[in-house]
C-alpha cells in the first residue's frame, strides 16, 4: 500500500494535547493519529448500524451516551 504525506495545521492547544497523548502512550504522532482515525472510522460504522456509544461509570452506576456530529 502506498503512503501519502499531508500537512496538518493544529492550534497550540491541539498540538499540546497530541504531544501529551504521544508521550503518555509512548507513540509517535503518526501512529497516534492513525489509531485515532481507525477508532473514528469504527465508531462511525457502528453508529451507521444503529448502535449507540456509551461511557459507563460502574462505581457510580451511571451511563452517558456520546453523541457524534
């Protein structure tokens, strides 16, 4: 599979978040963004099938539905 190069413009805040996540996960920016893209794709596929996405706090026994645009 051939690879393409792109330029991504981020705000300082967005770049700081990206760098913090990379450090926390010990991943490069490229790998982290590829993972994020695959996750977003999977979420979209499931939502298109009619599934819902929830965060659950088992301790507090609370669920919150995540709404996607």
